[in-house]
C-alpha cells in the first residue's frame, strides 16, 4: 500500500527526472564551432563550417553549378528555396542529397555540384 510519504517521494523523483530531461534538450541546436546560421545559402569545403565558403544564388532555380572544390557542409536559411547537392560534377552522382529551406548539416560525402530548387 502507498503511504503519503511514498507518493511524495515518487512525485519528487519524477519531477527531478523531467527537469533533467528538459535540461538536456535546452542546449544549442548546432555543433560547437559551426558558423552561425545566416540568411541565404552557403556551402563550406570543410566539415563543421571550416574551409572556404561559396554563396549560393537562391534565385537561380534549376541551373546546375559545378563547384571549384568539393563541399562538406551546407547551410540554408530561406523560406522558398532549397539546395540539391550531387557527388559528381555536372549534377551527376548515384544519390543526390537535398536540404530543406532551413538547414545546416554536414553532408554524408564530398559534393561537387548543386542545383537550387523550390522548397
């Protein structure tokens, strides 16, 4: 049988657990060292935003762009366009990799070309 003290201790333990779980999720959403999210779209040659940056023209829908150097991070902050990246030059490759209109992520492998598409 439950006594009032047992119920209070159980409630206190549950409240502490919930507070700990909420506290774990309250940290920053991006990895340490990543560039701050900027309006538009940007590609970085290194993981976590290191290396050189290429700014994507989000108004140039559908045109394939081959990059001078492979990229490993994509950052998009735009409400109407997203970026599809390809592992091969000329928008070729076995598996294209797409973003949404709000994204910041390391790519799974080196990307050598991209195309802007409507979100």
